[in-house]
């Protein structure tokens, strides 16, 4: 699910502060089964077969997520393990 872009202020090397667009998306954590909000720099490209590395806020592991579909690479259709 695509959400409006957020603005993040970031400082680059030797450059003044500049604005960077941040896009939000939702995906399901394959470990806990919770819906998690992810952030990526730039825009979510609809229909693109691109996976982004995201640190999950639910389980603190890294997942490869397709931001346009919310699909997690390597996730199986199985019940999540309890925490």
C-alpha cells in the first residue's frame, strides 16, 4: 500500500542540509506476522520488480521487501512463530 512521501532532512558530506523524499509502505513480517511500516528513500515505483533491504521494526531482522506489493522475498505461507 502506497502512502504519501515524507520529507527527511539529511546532511551530506561537505554540503548544506538538503531535503530527501521518503516513501512509506506496509508489509507483513514473516517472523512475527505483524503488519510493519517500512521507509525507503525516493518514491515507490509501482509494478517494479525491485526488492529493498529493510530492518524490520517488529523482529529487528533484515527482510527483502518489494515496496510496491509488500511481498517479502523468501517468505513462506506458514503461521508465524510466537514471541
